[in-house]
């Protein structure tokens, strides 16, 4: 792995994902954190591999919420 990436990361993994074992995401997040990265894992119950791409899904909403909080610039004093 080419870590650290030096950017905040959100790894989204559905518990019903049959394409990628969830342990891959657990291992990656551990490695990223150990390398000093700000990495979070969001496990979504009942969600499969690509649901976050569907704009009406809860997974997509959670992704957008994280992106909004991560990309907002701090308020000036």
C-alpha cells in the first residue's frame, strides 16, 4: 500500500457486499491509521457493493454528508 495518502478518507463498506470481503476494508483502515492518515470506516448494514452510487440511497446520503463536512472551509473568526 502507498500510505500515507495525507488526505481524510472515508471507506464505505456494506455488510451485504459479496464482491469485496469487509476484512479488506478493516485491514486498509488499520494500515492507513497506522501510517498516520485520518481514515474512517463506515459499515452500512444491509447494503451491497455499489449502493452508494444510487443518489436516492442512504449510503449515498451518508457519503455526501461526510464530503460536505470534510470539504467545508473553517469559518473565519
